C-alpha cells in the first residue's frame, strides 16, 4: 500500500509539472527536486521521461522541451550533488548539459517547421522592439545584439530554476506531507560565490564595454556579465535574508520586500551580492544579532 501511495504521489508530481510547464516553467523546479529526493532514481527518470514524451506526442513540443530542460537541470544537479556534495561543480555540469540539450532539441524542432532558432529569435525580438517603440519612439535597440544575448538568458533561467528548487524544497515537501528527513540540509544563508568569480565579473564587465573593436568578444563578455548578475543577485538575496534574520523581521515585511526586490530592485540586490566580496555584510549582521 505504501509503495502504491508513493507512486501515486510521483504521478501527481509529474502531472503538476506538465501543467506548470505551460506557465513560467521554472516554477516547477521545486516539485522536480522533491520528486527526485523522495523516489528511486529509476522511478524518477522513467516517470518524467514518460511525461515529456507524452507532451511531445500530443503536439506540445515547446512545453515538452521546457519541462525537459528543467528536469535535466534539477535531476543532474541532484545526482551529482548527492554523491559528491560539490555545489558549484554539480550546478555547472547540470547547466551546461541542460542548455546544450535544450538548444539542440529546439533547433531540430524549428528546422522541422522550416525555420531556425536564430531566425525565430530574431522575429520575436524585432516584434518586441517594435511594440516598445510604439510606446516610446526614443527606444533604440539592436535586434542582433539582443539575439546574441539569448544564451545567457537561457542559462540565467536555468540558474533561477535551480535556486528555486533548493530554496523551496523544504516548503514543497511539507505541502505534500512527505518525510522531512530527506530534505537536503543546505545553509542557503551562507551562499557565497568563490572569490575567483569576482575577477570573471570584473573582466567581463570591462570587455562588454571595451571590446578592442571585436564585436564577438564584446558579445561573449556581455553574456558572461548577464550570468554573473544573476549569480550575484542570489548572493545578494542571501545577504538580505541574513539581515532580516538578524533584525527578526516578520514574514509579511520580508515577503513584500522580496516582491519589490524582484520587480524593481533586481540590480541593486545583485550589487549588494557583489559588494559583499569586500564588505562581508553577513559577519556584520551576525554581530548585530549577538550584540543588540
């Protein structure tokens, strides 16, 4: 009976992910993470593979690819991290594999429709720019430059999905009434990028503006900057949450603050994460809590 119940819950998780993939697809990442932690590896991969194949079979190939990208990101990360406990190694490998598979399958699907990924992105970007210029004629954007940044947009979305999976793992586990002992005990408040990343961020930022006349170099640097902004945003969130904990802010204030940060102050939070390399805010916040 317990085995049947577990497989029914796994089936329900797959169905939720199939439905959720039609929405902002990164939101299903926590469910995928919980499904991986509470079921056997074989059951996990078979169940989600069947769900993805079903979506493709009924003609929802874009949604199938979206679900596959998140499943690969969270699944490969979980496989590697659970075995080796190397957060950044697991994250890097899972992101690279997922991004490459996503681009390859999307390109194959679009070619079957008589177009290519680059052409489709160009069309969509030009449409968005045209709509923006109708609202404000002063807006001047280069479609080719924006299309060239699409790799970093994909990687950024996958990074955010993985972050959501880890941040909300405990909450989703409780919501689904699953055993809490299988939840990974990660201290996300101490999340800090390796010191070497600061040099990657600084040099990529420099070359994104000063590319020695090489547009391709500038485009690569811009893509790296975009990814680094997302990574330092996550570090900035960890700093912000440590500040809230130190001052014992309530749930409502924290929730509203995060809404404002995500919508209005994304780059400010990323700047806080970057400055934390020199200032070490969290050590100061801990001292505030210990010496009120």
